[in-house]
C-alpha cells in the first residue's frame, strides 16, 4: 500500500500546529497550558494547547495516509464563557429508607443481568462485535474491532466492575485499526463513531482523564474516522471502505446519503477536540452544521431536513420525507446536546448555531411531527411520527410510530431545561408517557418496533369511539430488538422531573423485557412481541448492554451518578463530561 511516509506526516503535523497557533493567537485566551495536562474535574483545560499525538509504537497510523483534500484553516472551539447553563436535574429530596431499599434491590437486579451478559461475552465472543445469545456463538457486525467490548468500557466503570474493566482495556489496547484489520467491504461509519469512538471517549472521561490508554485509542480511531472526511468539500463518506481509502485513491461522498449518518458526529468530534486540543474533528463537524444552517430554511418544511440527502453536494433540500425517527434521529438529538457540550455563552457563534437550529427544529417538530393518538382510556399522550411534504401546507402525517423514536421525549425534556422552555419539558413528558403507555398496553408489556395508530382530530378533542377494537391500526414490524429509547426517555424525565412513578414504569419495562428475552447466556431480541411467549432471535446488539441496561441501572442509581448537569450522553448512551 503506497504511503507518503513519515516526511509528509510530520509536515502535516507541523503545518497543523503552525496554523493552529496562527488562528489561536488572534484571540487572547487565558490559562493556555503548554502541553497536554489533566485536571479534575475539567479533564482537559480549554484549548488551545499543543495537540495531543498518540505515541509512535509501530501501530498503523491513519495520520500517515496522504491527504487528498487538505483543510486550509481549522475552525477552533470558541473559548467557553463563564455563564452557567440552567440546571437540568431535579433537586431530589432525601429519599426514605424504604424507597432506598427498593431502589437498590432493583439496581442490583439490573447489574446481575448485565454481569451475566458480560461474562458470556467474555467467555464466548471475546474481542468479537457481538455475542449470539441463544447459540453462544459470536458475530462481527461493526468492523470486527470488538463493538461490545468497546461499547461497554464505560458501563463497566459505572457499575464498578473494575476487574472486568482492566481485563477489557487490555484487549482494547490490542485493537489494530489498520485497514487490513477491518472486516471486508463497506463499514457504517456512523455506527463506528457512536459505538467505538463514543465508548472510548466516555470511558476516558470517566477515568477523569487519567487513563491515557483510552485517549490514545480514541485518537487512533479518530484519525481513521477523519480519513473518511477526505473529500473535495470535506463532507463525510458515511459508508466507507478503509481498505480502499488507505490505497490513497481519491474519495467522494455519496449523493444518496442519510441525514443522521452525515450529521451525528458533532458530539464525539467536539469532545475529542476538547480533550486533545486537536481541532481537526471539531472543524469537520462545524463544516456540516454550517451546511445544515445554510439550508434549513430552504427545505420543504422549514426547520427540518429530509431523511434522504445528497451528501456530496451537499444538498439537503429536495427530499420530502421528514421524521425524528430512524435515519434522522440523532441529527436532531445532537443539536441541543452539542449546544450543551459547547456550553455556549451567548456570545459564541458556533454554540448559537446549534442552539438556533435546536429551537427551529423542535418548533417545526411540534407543528408537523407529533400527534396525539386515539387510545381506549383517552390518555393525554404524544407520539412522534413521519411526514411527507412538498410544502408546509401539503404536509401529510402517516401516524406511524417506532420504538427508535421514543428517544424524542428525552430530547425535548433535556432541551427544554437547557433553553429554559417549560413547554418543551411538558411535550417531552407526554411523548415519554406515550412510550410508557404503548409498553404497558401491548400484549406482553413490550412495545413493537414499528406500528400505526389512530390520530385524534386535534390534541384537545379526543374521544375513543372504537369500542373494544385494537388501538393499533397495524403493527408493521413486530420485533423487539433490545432497544434502549423508551427507557432512555424515562430516565431523562425521571432525572429532570423527579417523578417517582417513572421509576415504577421503568421497573415494569425491565421485568417485561427480561421475562421474555432471557436466554442461557444473556438476552435475545424478540421476533414477535404481539404473540404469546414471543419467539427469540439469536441476536444481541451491543446497545443492549451499552445503552438499555445502562439507562435501567442509572434510573435506579443515586441521581448524582452521571448527573445530567455534568455529563451529556451521545446517541449510544456514552456520557461525555461537560467542561465547566
Ligand atoms: C412473565 O411471563 C409469564 C409467561 O411466560 C407471564 O405469565 C408473566 O405475566 C410475565 N411477567 C411479566 C412481569 O411480564
């Protein structure tokens, strides 16, 4: 494989550093440390300082692959102002000893479920992407670098499984992100970013930036992911072949891409730049948010972007399908969260970009994407759906729902707190109540993957008029894939409102899910939750342990553990520390 080698690599690094200092010296920045240091609880101090570089230890380095389309100047993270953000978490009173006992018992049950799955993974699928929970086999589904291993480093720390963590990190240090090591063919870079990069960054943050091994691996992987942005206008190749890229051939982004895949790296990239002082990643995501901002008023529903987009151009305007659900989800989720991570004092323009787009998207969402379903007890709930529109006046909701869109409740509630918008917190509650309702009223206490509901004529005028007929018009996908989004929103709403009934709802969900998914080794996806005793599938994606069980554990933890005022979760439930 032809490479430019060390000379070009060092030239690039030197250029980057020089550029960095030219750019950074335009503004007076207090407390500029001269090298990478860590302090608690800030972890890394605010950049700029000399960018961190992983040690040269003979491992393949994506930095040495020649760059076809170099960046001329890097956008740098604005220095964070001192304005504190509004408080997110509820001020929990001292709990009674009885409620403490119940909480701890439930938390122990969640941990036990996690431990069993982890031990099976370690015994039967070590270093592979997934454990097959029925056969006890293994699968490589996300590059083959040990997705479950990396995805759960932070969960091991949160659950205080320190021995297992040490065992795991040794295996992680053996991961080789060379092109030859990747599974053959095209890799979904969105999944690599949220699971692996997110996992490494969060674990590093949870060690209070003391375990440099984690930063090293995050940066090695970050270098690889950054190579997938080496296109004429620096838009990412979201379905990417590491082998092809390493050959040095010119690369191009797709003209038929997906919104979420293009727009869901801002949190990981911002945090990685905060931690390393290396602005390449932050710069890469700032190019994307600028495009989203430039085009947000030109789409068929102002404030929202369609699911299908041309990443190469980039052109986000022609599509006519809009949703907060699959293929769009985290593009919206990351607006409020990146704003929080950047902790934008009102004067920082980049933080304002995310904030303004959050405001626009959530308002457009209220107008077009949320509906009140008609249900037998006339519950006052909301569901996030999908719309086809050629203009705002022609928008047609299809009143479909999906498990994946259950995260939307948490998104509105968190954003509502961050922007002091109580209306968004209330909407977040109704959306979360919608998911709780659908769990509770589905045959086995588990919501199916995709379904269609009856819509109320208006949010205030709603009377069930279908006798004892089913409230589902149809269930288009009857599986339960061990997904986290419902418990995720229940967790957010509990931490935000302090309502103890949400812990009860969580416990009902946990019991129903474990009741039907438990196997000899771990937990398995369900093929049909509408059937009695739902049949299982030999599949357990890494998010079962990394997200679903983590949120179950955290809703039964002390509310200060991973406080929403100190951490922001990426879309794979990896908590990143918010610099203060
Ligand atoms: C567990 O499953 C059994 C049937 O296998 C059912 O009777 C019981 O109600 C279930 N419990 C929960 C909490 O879902």
